[in-house]
């Protein structure tokens, strides 16, 4: 059942009046009016080949708007979340401006042509159509001579090396062979009506619909039906687990495994392991299931993963951000985690001095001067916490720990004695 079967023509017109457009079975909200033909022609004049039919169809429905779906691709060996939350449009301020991104790409293409010593044609082969700020972008190939003309690509900006498990180089991956296929790749990992956290995919759309209902008269019944249409993009890993087919779909299995960690569900971890789901693949950037469990403080899931033989990365203790029990620390070290003075300091800060001592003993057994390396790590972490605390108090920083949490961690560090 497509959108034309799900909604009557009058209902689609009402949704349109509330800034909601349905395209390729996906919901675009805060949607602009259709792109005028003159603007389409102006974009076409800057491209090395014809605009693909799917993009023309999209722009004839809406010149731009917001999307609220999950999208994941393999990039550089990582499992990367791609933020495709905006469709660029002319006249938008800042990061969402279509012509601004086209001008940016033209400048880069001209620079590349000059560096390669080839004539500059003045036309684009890769047309940016959406993304998120300056970090993620979606491109359509618009070059008649390109073997993948019409295909859609995703680009992601690399982040500094200090960002653990993230891409550290700008990366590009194929998304789909058409604009319609790119929209089909948008999905929901979880049910937005039963979220597992405070921030979740679908939150922006639900808040938009609430505002349209409360302030602009969108009928609640039509709003609820739109949510039902939107939720059809959910991927059903539970059904696949019950049917015994989950391990055959790596992407679906990864959704299930991420859910098990995020909800600290040891029973689900065991069920996934019994179903043959691979437990060592990257699930979030380069982080595997054990990395995620340690980072989230999902200790029941972490223990179940270790019971099931999930691989443990050497740097897993670098992910500590919650009080870790010494018994689990011992198991992680025995399974391949490497002791580290920074991890020792982080354990102290998080209120896990017993785990810090387990790590210290492992460092000592390796011949390290534990008081010296720990004092250096403690000083570095204290400087970071106190710097953040000062910025929070001055109103220049919003920190997930808050002032009280930062003070508590700093006090733990000052009080600890090896």
C-alpha cells in the first residue's frame, strides 16, 4: 500500500497545507513548496548530465524540507550512521542552502581541475541535495559520461583522532542507484512510540505534528494516521529472530544487537548469540558490541556478551564512562583488554576505585611505575574536568554530567590513593 492508497487526495492536500509531503513512501515535513521550473532549469544548467527522474519528481513535490529516519552505511570498515535530516532548498539560511552548497562544490571542482591540469567545464558531476550541517552530505551523480550516472552517494566528514570509534578521514559510500532507492534506504531502527532513550529517531517529526495539531488545527486523527504510515519504515528484527532468519541479514541483526546493549538486556544477548548473530562486527563506527556495552554502562549485556565469547578490543577500557565492577574489569582484561593509566583514572572518576586498582595491578604486573603513570593521567583528567566545570558555571558549555557530576568526578580523583 503506497501513500495514494493510505491517504485520500483531500487528506494529502491537507497534509501538504501543513507542510507534510509524502515521497517514495517516506515523510518529508516542514516541506517547501514545489521547486519552480526556472530554478530546476538553473540547476540543470550547472550539471554535466541530466537531472535524474527521481530528483525531478522530488523537487516537483517539494523544494526541500526535513527527514527523520535512520540510515547506516559501511564506510572505512565502520558501521556509520548517516544524518540525512535536511533536503537542501534555495533561500535557506546556512547549512541547508541548495545554491550555497552548489557554489561550494563548483569551487572545489574547479580547484581539482586546475590541480590536475585539465580544462574546467564549469559543470558539476556530483550534485549535493541534502545532509546535516557540514558533517554529512547526500549527492546525486549528474554526469552523462559517469558509469554510475543517477546513483546516490553519501559523504561523511572525518573527525579528529580523539573521537574514539569515529571516522578520522572524509569518507564516501554508495547509497542507492536512484533517488527513490535512497529514500527506500531510510528506515526506523526502533519504534518512535516506544523509544529506548530520551533522544530518538522520530522525535522531531512527532514534535512537529504536535505543534501543527495544537497551533494550526491539524486533525488528531489525520496526524495519527500519518504516524502509522511513518512507522511502516520500522525494520522488524523481532520477527526475523522468531523466524530464525535474523543472522542472514547483518544490518537487521546489528539493529537487534544495538537494542540489546542500549536496553542492557542480557536475555536478548543470549537469544541473539543462540540465533547465530555475529557478535564481533562494528555496530557504531568501529565499536563492537562489547565496546558499546562498556561505553553505555550496560553491565548485564557486557557479561552476557563475554559469556557468549564476543571479542574484546584491546582499547575497550578507553570507553569507560560509568562505575565498572572489578569482577567485570578482571574478565575484560582476561579476554584481551589492555590496562591503561587513562582508563584507571577514568574508573576512579566514575566512582569505581576497585576497578582502578585491578587495572593498576595489571599495569604493575607489566612492569609499569603505577604511581607515576597514574598521577600523570589523573592530572590530565582533572584539568579536563575542571576546565569543563568552569565553562559550565560561566554558561559557555552544556555538559552531560552537569556541574554537580563534574565536581563529583573531580573529587573522586583528588581523594584516590593508590
